């Protein structure tokens, strides 16, 4: 898994960034953490519960996820997606999130 260098975080997680990333990479349990990744198909984003990364299959696929945001709770993840879309729109006047996140 790869992480966006300007990772979007919920306000309650800002001080815990490195610890959360370490737990995601090692498959440690985080019951309230949701991850926002770029979609692999034509969708914009995908929201995953952090428990998916406990599965060995996903940990072995190193380049399978490009994580752009981490939230505490599903509703916070949805709010973070809205914030990301607003930032993309303000910067590009469009919704080409894959290009936006690969260039920044």
C-alpha cells in the first residue's frame, strides 16, 4: 500500500498519523479507522474499514492501494471524501481525482 504524501486525516487522528500508518501496514486492529483509497475502476474513491488490511492477501499486494485519506468512523470518511472532492474541484475545475492526486 502506498500513501499520499499530503494525506487527508480526520481532526482527531492528526497527532496519530505515523502510528495509524504503522498499524495499517502490520495489520493491527483499529476498530474505528476507515481508509479512503483511489478507486481501481472508473469510480472516484473507495472507503474501506481498516480490518481489511489484516488479511494477508491485501498486505502482500504492496501496490494495490493508493491511500489518500484516513478517518475515524464511516461518517467522518464520507466528510473527508467531500472535502477532497471540493479541493479537487477548486484546483482543477473538474473531478479527475486520479490525475490530481498523482501530480500533488
